[in-house]
C-alpha cells in the first residue's frame, strides 16, 4: 500500500470528481483517469470501485490493493497532480498481471500528454 501522504483526502477527492474543468481525461475499457494540478511536489491518488464492478468488498479491496501496489512499484509519485482512477466493470474479471498491464498503458498515455 502507499502512504497516506499520496492518497487523496475525501474533501480533495470530492473536489476532483466534481471539477468542471479537468486538465486531462483518459478513458479506456478498464479505467477512467482524471488529472488536475494540486500545487504540491508529488502526485496524490484516489480510487473508485463501485458495487457494480465488484459485488463483494473483498473483491473491491483486492483490486485496490493491486492498483496501489502497482503505483508504488512503478513510482508514479513524481509530479504535481491529483489523479482519480475509476475502475470499470470489465476490470473485475482480469488477473493481477492484466490489471497492471492495462493500468500501465493508460497511465503512460496520460503522463506522456502532460
């Protein structure tokens, strides 16, 4: 897991979700990624996995753990952005490697646009 410093607080997360203007927006079959600047010297992340994606809390927690461990392993902390990752329904049926590969592809697309 990543430290609390790199996670969005509830207040900041709601601001990001409700923001009228999102700097970058990336949608794929598995994830929706929104990015807004935060004025800090590091990126902060927030995850959304709803009950339609994974009915059981253990499934949702497993997907969160996979994503947070991937972010930590790939070191996506350098930057100055708040990043919201919404997990879509198709992701629940994927293996850990497939989730990581799809997330890597989507995050690289977004970070190359910056």
